[in-house]
């Protein structure tokens, strides 16, 4: 990749990576509806952005540091919104999501240092959106989902996949590839299920 193109891609990935959460934050603030929004996904987002930030520092992969920090802050905002809408009882599902996936990179770290941890983080990222995808497929309504969030998630994941291929970084390749697949599933579920609702009007945020 050219000396200009690669930094430009990193800027786009960081902007879309952090920015992907903004439409969902805006939608929750405006509608106070969580239909189709996975609560474990919010907890997973906190855990995985903490791990990516640690990986960026440990392996000096500084290109992923800004998006990890920005994502951490914005997922924390979503957690606050969920607690405001559903009450403190919703914390259990978010904590379960964070704990359910967040412990896996520890195994990689113990087994293979930060290289092993990176592969585990990439694997976790590839399934990070799985709770959101499952909720989009099974929830009675998907009105709470902001489509623009998942368009941006798809773009971000695709860029990290390409960046990982360029660097030969397995963590980014695994995470970016899996993230792209999960974002595709969520967008498809949102589009198909919304078409079957009367008086459908697509709202991006």
C-alpha cells in the first residue's frame, strides 16, 4: 500500500470504528427503545475495547489505539443509557456479556504472550457482534437498531481485515473478517424484518 493510502485507511477505520456507535447512542437517546438491541453486546464492547487498547500498547500497533479508546467511551455511554431505560437489573446481562467473552484472551496471553492474546482478541472480535446478530434475528421487533451503526461497523471491520493482511497480523485478519460477517447478518436481518412491518420508514439513526 502507498505511503498515503495506508494512513488514510487508518483514519477512516478509526473514525468509523468509534463513529459506528454514535447512531445507536442517538437512537436510544431519541426513542428510549431497546427493541432488537442486545444488552450483552454492550458489555462485550466494553471488554473487547479494553483488550484492543492493551494489545495496541503492548505490541505498539498504534493504529488501533484511537478507535479502541473512543469505542470504550461510547460503549460506556450505551451502558449508561440501557441502565436509564431498563434499570439496574439490566446490568446483569451486560456483565454476563463482558465476562462471557472477556476472559478468553487471558488464556492466549498465558499460553503465547501478547501474540497469543492478540489471536484470542481477534477471535473474540470476530464473534463480538454475535449477541447483536442473534438478537436482531430473534427479537419481536428491530426498531431499536440503528442501521447506520452496522454499516459503519462493516466498513471498519473490512478495513481492519485489509490492514491485517498488509501487516501479516493474524489478530486483525481474524477480527476484521469475522466482524464483517456479523455486521452483514445484522444489516440483512434489520432490512428483511423491517420490510414486513406496516408503514415501514427506514431511519438510519
